[in-house]
C-alpha cells in the first residue's frame, strides 16, 4: 500500500490542503493565549475566618479545631494546613487531582455550614472560602497613593472605583485590595466608665442598639400612605459620640462621655508605603492585585487593565495617584520572546545544516517547508486542545525542531538515491513512497513513544508537563503527516534528474571533498583504537566516571529563577513588638532599601492583618533594568546585608522567580528548603521546632549554608491573663 501516492497524483488537492493548513495555522497561532505556564486546574480551596481581638490560642481552639474536624470528613481530601494568628484563621485544603474543584467547593461549603454551630456566636461573619491555584499569582499590581485622602478612603476608592471597574474586564477573575477598610473606632476610657458606672457590655449594647437596621413599616393616612425609613445606620464618628448609653442620676450618659470616637480604619496597626525614586513617600498607600482567569491571555488582560487605568484615574480626586507598580505580563512577554527567538535560531541552523549536506537549494527547500508546516499543524492542535503559547509549549517545539525534519530528510534521501540510479523524479518518488512510508510511520511512532510517558506522569508536576509532552507528540505526528503528503509532492515536482551525467553544484563539491577528508581521518582513528583496545576501554571508563562525577557536582534546580528584576522579602522584629516599634523598624528598612542605587521602587508593609503577622514586615523591591545594575543575586545579597545590620531584626530576601511552578498547595515562594514539624500535642511541636531552629542556627549566615531562616510559628508572644 502506498500512503503517499494519492497526494502525488493529485497535486491540486495537496496544494489546497497545504494552503488550508497554513491559513488556519497562522490564525490559530495569532489567537493562542500567551502565558508563562500552562493553565492547570488545581483542586485547592482556601478558607478564611476572622475573629478580631482573639489570641492565636483562642482562634485555634474556637475556630480552627471545629472547622478542621468537619474538613477531615470530606472525601478526597489529601492535605489540610491551618494557620492561627491573632484574630485570623486560614486553611489550605488540597484534594486529590481526580476530584473536581467544583465538587470540592460544594463539600467545603457543607463542612463550614455543619461547623457553624460550634463556632463562637460573636463571630463577625461566617468563614469564607475561595478556589485557589498555587501557581496563580497577580499579573498586575497597582498602587493608589495620596497625601490627603485617608487610608480608609483610599481603600474605599480602590475597592469600588478601581476594583469593580477592573473586575468586569475580559479575562479578569478577581481583584484583591491590600489595605484596610474605613471604620469608626470607639476607644473607651476605663476611668470615665468606672466613674459613671458604665461597663464595656453597656457601651457595646448602646452602639449595637443605636445602629440597628430594622423595617419600620408604613404610615397610612386618610389622604395617602408613606413608607417609614429609619435613620438607624450611622457612619460618622460624631454620630456615634451622640449615642446614649444609660441614664445616671436623671442625666443621660453619652458615648463621648466615656470614650473617644474617631474616624479610622479597621486595623490601625497596619502600615503600607510605596516609594519610587524621584518621588517622596506618600502619606497613604493601597495596593491592588489583579488576577486573570484560568486560560485567559495574561498579556491581553494586563494590556486591557493598563488601558482603562487613565480613565479610572480621571474620575478620582486629583490628589490620588494611580500607578502600575509591577506588570508580570512584561516578564512573560520577554521570556516568551526569548524562547521564540531560540525557536527561530534553531530553525535557521537546521536549514543551514540541511543545505550544507544536501548541497542544493531545491533539495533544501523540501525539508525547510516541512518544518514550518509541521509547526502550523501543531498550532492548530494546540488551539483545539485549549493550550497556550507559554514557556513549556514553546520549549517543546524548540526541542522538537530536530525531529521535525527527520522524516522529510529520510524520504528525500531515499528519493534522491533512486534518482541517482536513473529513475525520473515522479517514478522515483512513487517507488520511494512504497519503500519507506511504513518506515516513516514507525519512526514517527517510535519518537512519539519516547515522550508519551510524560503524558501519564502523576501529581501536580505531571499536570503542568502534560502540555509539554502532548505538544511534542503532536508536532512529531504532524511531521510524519507532512512527510507522507506534501514532501512526496515536492520531491516529484522540484527534484532534478540525478543521472550519471548530472553536474554537481559547488556546495556538493565542497562538502564532498570535506566528507572524504573526514572519512579518511575517521578510518585511521578507528584502526588505531581497534589495535589498542585496552586504551579504548580505559577512555570509555574515564568518560563514564567523569559523567557521574560531573552529574554529582553540577548544581541542580527544578527551574532556574532567572532575572525578573524583582526581589521579595520579609523582615521580623521580636515577638510582641508594638505597632510603633514595627513602624520604626519599617523606617530603618526603607532607609536601607531606598539608599541602594540598584532600586527604582519599593513597597513595604508591617502590622497585623490578614496577610502578615504583627511582628512581621514585607517588602517588594523593584530593581533597575539589568543593564544598569549587577546580577539580581548580588543585588539581593547587598540588600540582605543592609537589612541584616539593623539591630533587633532578621530578614530574608530572594529574587522573585520568572517562572514559579508550585509543587503543592503549601509551596513557599521565599526559601529553597522547607522543614515541617507536625504532631498531636502543640506544646511538643513548639518544643521540637525550637530545638530544630537551635540546631540550624550555626549554619545560618552570610557565608554559610543558609542565608536566613524564617519560622512561621511564634511561641514567645507576651500574653496577659484577664
């Protein structure tokens, strides 16, 4: 059976099919989303619960324990990680990969409902949950700063004007505002309360009753009716101050008599600052993080957000400045362009090598056309499969380029061999197809079989590399299809006669002479090694041993961090540090960061919130372009040395990776090694963790094994029993 003969005999049909593939391939290539990594759905759920004012122990016992008890009954749950801090409990639930994320969300909602009866009755709001992706990071950070608008006002503007407008854009999944909401704070005066006989419960009851929102019904009269609208919900501090708590000696006791009422924010301890070189540090800062939908084009989403920012900024007060701080799509574009450039260079090199060894431009054209056509077929398949142009899929195509021309070259060489025996081009092509069609088919299947095991790799890493493997397999099969359809037609139409009287091209003569010299040298070398077989064996053993040695000593990483131009880090004060102490530490850290000439902008945050602990500070440092600074590792080391010299603190800094592939729901962004200590008794776990840290401390330092060590538990925070 001749698989290629119909395509040789019907050139118009083959040409139409080829043009169709080219057209649809280009269209699919232009419409493929551009991302850094493949879109993978992870069955991971994040649960948050807030209990303001509660200690970590109270949060663990009153909130974490009842919820964990219900979570553990969910089918398919693999890992539960909970963290209890002051006033906040967070949970990470990782399910097995066979469980649907929607089914997991339903089970989590049911578990939370069943645990509601065991939670504190004064919990401000029920626990909330959201679907999570360990590899899902904001594609864009936007800062909103002002010297006159309050922090609460900035948060409100960011949440309503900015966040809501951005969240409706195509491809945006959610928007997170890093800040603190507006709130009225009632700061009780114990002396004034004691003098008037007012308790905290009395004060709380007065505030609660004075701000109730209830239906008041309607008033019906002889000539009409009116709906009663109670003005019970008050929002300003001065209105709260006028609430009456009780009657003492015939006179009302107002809230202002026993407390100071101010317009403030929910968390006064949190301090956020953004600085850019050439500008002063603004009085207030709020940061907005924009997440894309799974499978959406990250570059297009970021571009759409940036285009709408000027419109939103024009509607805000003039004192508010909106600036895109960090755009991850720029890094994605650079990395994808680098891979595309590598792909193009590989294509050019392959064509040059083919031309050198074939010696004729028409012969070179045949595999040179087969290569891009195979890629276009692959792009069509990628679009149908819902894949994207990312680093892994492009790396797969770069790796496959060497394979994509093999089939075409094999067919071409066999056809040329028959033509050199005197056959005409058409006859040689048809006979060659009869001889070698199944050989090409077996070559294609054999090459694809090498990468097929990656398709069935289990775990989260298997999910990520599945697109890589399928892209290679599809491109190999596409090459086989092209070699059995278009390549035979081009051989029959383009190849010139190769009889005994045919004239050689200058390239054929040059390569032929070079090939003779190489074969002569190889023949002499082979004869020598065959005479001295013992030396050959020793050289082989030395090479094998050297390979093993070099494999052991060469540094190993899952993925190199690259140079994203961004450094992420944390710094810590002692446990129990007051907000004033943490702000002072923030000032010192900013002096170090702002004084470094390699830094163009920086964001810092301290305080107790849903993101960080009360004795913890966070920094996000943006560096100058690579040609204006040293390598990112050295820049991070310089900043690390400066932060480490601040008395009473220790810090950890690391370059933010260009590609971040999480291997689990609890993967750490900061740090290459994670030690987990677990057990049933919390006291035993804390004691064992302390011993582990004591054993590791001698290895921590600028010139030692570890640069820094960051714990996530705090057992020495001062407590007062009341």
